[in-house]
C-alpha cells in the first residue's frame, strides 16, 4: 500500500475511533455499492450468432472470400 494511503487510513481510523481494518471494509463496501454488474444483451448475441451461422454455411468462393473485414464491424 502506498505510504500516503496508509497514513490517511491511520488518521481516519484514529479520528473515528475504529480500526484500520474497519475503515478498509467500509471503503470496499462503499466502492462495491457503486458498481453494477455488466448487463448482457442476449438479443444482440443471438443476432451475432445467426450472422456467424450464415457465414459458416456459405459455399467457398473461388478467388477468396465475398466479404470484407469492415463489413463485420457494421453488424
């Protein structure tokens, strides 16, 4: 831990009359309370899966593929 942070934790703990461990626990709880779990857009992933399935079932093209990389980013 950085000395500056350690000093702040010690000072806060002393002022509040609680342990340094309790300060750290409270800080973690406060931080976790602000975090939300990422949401998965299942509809988007299903659309992507269908697109991939379409590409996989295309017959091979003589002379190379019939799509460009930039087309994939537009999906």
